[in-house]
């Protein structure tokens, strides 16, 4: 009777192991599992091949990942030891690794997390994915933003953006300079532009509230304002315009 139960238990374990292996093989991410001694418990083909092609390291079940790495790349072994120790302490971490293949730079995002088992031992799950395309888009966005900012700062007109909460999203140098001259205030992104006005200027606050609300309703307008700068009367023109993306 006992032998039959043990056979059923072993069969059940084998079924779960086969199911688990199937799941990690079909996963989009590269997956690695190691025990407390950092020996490989399981890994899918994605993780196996990326490590082999990138570092020339062949990871196999039962081998210690640090020993495998140390033979090829000691700095990589040191970095992975630190990451695994952090994970075993109960802190999940995410890192980015950069490497080159055939002169091209690649980026990988890697997640380390420990899992406690019923027998009080731990295993570490490592998930990695290629973020090279995402990094390329991010770099493109940064370059485009830098180009746009350069253009805005060469324009002599004041330009600024606010959202539906009157929070200052962005502004050019000319607006920053004129606002400081008019009200003695240094602008800061993310702040409520109406709250930045001096408390005694209630009429100015109410005036611009009306203008912003009108612009957000799709109505355009041209305004001329006067203000003192070192006892000299200055005049400025403004034309609030609604931008649909700024309403979100």
C-alpha cells in the first residue's frame, strides 16, 4: 500500500515537472532557476542560448552558475553573486546588462527574485528579456526632445504648457525670464502655475483661470497684458491654444 502511494506521488511530481518544463519553454522571457547554492535547477532554451552566444558560457542543470561564469568572465560572476545574494535576502531586484555581438550593442533587462519552498529552502528565479528596441526608441525620444527644446529656446516668444490641473508641464527660456521679471518668481515644472503667482494678485489668477478654461474648451484668444519691470511698464501678448494631448 505504501509503495503504491509513493509511486503515485512520484508520478504526480513527474507530471508537475513536465508541465513546468513545458511552461518555461513556451514563455516569451528567458528563464533560469537556481537553488541556494546557485546550482542550476532548470532553464529554458532562450536563457541557455543567450548565455552561450553572449558570454560563451554553457549552463547545464546541476552546475553552479558562478563556477561556469568564473572560468570565462570573473566580473560577470562577481556581479551575479551580488545579485543572487540580494535576492536570497528577500529583496527582488531588476538590472540592465549591456553587451556587444558583432559590433552591435544589445540591452537585457533581468529580474532576480527568491521563492521559499515548503521545506524552508529557497530558489532564485531569473527572468530576462531583450529591451534593445525599447532602448533605441527611448534614445530617439531623448534626441527628439533635445532638438525640440533647442528650437523652443531660440524662439523670442514666450512658450509654456499647462495641463487641466494648471500644472506647468514645460516652458522655454524666454517665458522663464519674463515671468521672473514680472513676478519675481522662479518657475518649476510640475507646480500649479496659478499657485506660483504672488498671493496678492488675485485678479491676475482669476484672469488666467478664465483664459486657460476657455482654451481647454477649444476657444482661442489674443491678450495684451501690462506689467512693471524695474518701474518700466512692459507689454506682452499671449495666445492660449488647446493641445489635445495635454488634456490627458
